[in-house]
C-alpha cells in the first residue's frame, strides 16, 4: 500500500474514532446527574447537591480560556514594569501600613514577613480587586466535563462542594476565575482545604472579604511549605566571563552555598561580594544568560510551590523588596 493511501486510511480511522467518542459522550446535564449520584454516595446529602447544582451552567468561555492561554515571548525587563507599575507599588506600601497591626499578628503566628504576604496578595488579585466573576461550581464542572483534565477538575469540584457544605461562603458569593481559583489569595479549592485559615475566629475561612483570613491563609501556605522568615527570596547578580551556565537551574542538586557562588565569581550587581551568610542558593536565568540572572534561596523554592513560574516568583520578590524600601 502506498504512503498516500496509508495516510488516507489513518485519517479515516481517526475520524471514525473521534466521531464514535463524540457520539458516546453524555450531555453536560447527564454528566452532572451522574456526578451528583457519585457525590451522594460519597456522603453529600441529596438536598444539598440539588441546591448546589440547581442553576449549574456550562461556560464555553472557560473552555476557550483553558485552551487558549496566552503564549507570547517577553522578558523580565518587559514583564516586571507591566506587572509592578509604580501605582501598584504605592498601593502595596499604603496597604502594608494600613494593615500593619493585623499583618504583624499574622507574621508572629506563622513566621512569614508581612511584606511577602502583601506582595502575594497584590500579585495574585491586585489586593482583592480581581478575584474573578465565574460561579466556581459551574467553572469547575465545565472544565471537568470538557475532559482534557477531567480528573484534576473533578477533584477540585469535590473540594468546592466541601467548602460550600461547610458554610465558609454562600453559593451566591462563591465566585472565582474561569479555572476555579478563588478569593483574594486565588486559592484553588484543594488549596483552600489545605491552607485557608479562620484567623478572626468567626467560624468561617473567608478569603473573599476578610483581610485577617486572607493574610493568615497566605502566610499559612508559605509556612506549611517551608518558609524561613530569617531569610529573603534572592537577589539579582552578575556573572564573570566564561561562567559555566550549566550550573544554573532550580533543581535542588544544583544549589550551592553563597561562599561557593562567591568562589565561582558571582557578585552583586554593584560588584560587591555576596553576603557572608550560610545560605544555599540556586542560580536562575529566566531569560537565558543574556537576561536578568538571580541567586534565589529556599524561600523562592517555596514560592514555586505556589506558582511554578519564575516570572511569578520574581514579581513577588521584587514587590516585597519595594515594600521593604518604602518606595
């Protein structure tokens, strides 16, 4: 059989397979009905499930957003000014001072510097201004039904039901991003269950409207994942000529002491020696050797547990530094 005929046959079989799967896929309504039956078997009351899903809706926009997340080339030199404009830095400093009393109480309990709490708050939701307007249950049900990452979003949907069932938020106010990230900390539902805190003791973990709970929840995530409040996140550095770039990377086995990096010729941006501290650091190049280069510490690795983007970690770190400087 010729190659052209083989390609034609393969295409036909692929189309038949796709058509068969499409024909066998239940409707969104059927999918939800089956999910409710399974959820009931897991212990959720039928009346609760009927109420929770009575106005469930399929959001094609959520599917489109999931499939078409932006992919465009940028560098930290272009990203950071857009992510951290001067007005945002000023807002961060003002809110840091405004909430100083609560932030210091949270810092004392969880061992996380207030400036990092405020920086994460600002980067994630613009200090609570951008939390998303999608009904969380509908967004998660939509993405579970769509199927590409069904197991992930079914798990998140069950966690969301638990949050609602425990009474932390009313269904009417249970809003988030198209992917189900919620509140001023933009926690996914499973992160909420693992890290959200009721800091003011009112019986609810309210990451939507309660600043005390928001700050404590952010701090609890960082503390649980290994934050060290005696250290910072990292610093921008410059390298000597003929540096071995293979030494860079976030892999733990590539971490070295500051003394070792110093011996390899790594210096602060102004040419001074690195700090004389017993700290392990990774050398990272988010934009390759021609872009900004950083030595980052264990706390940066903790930030990577929140979001795997080095751009995200750098933006949180830089905003925290600006808050510390007060400008």
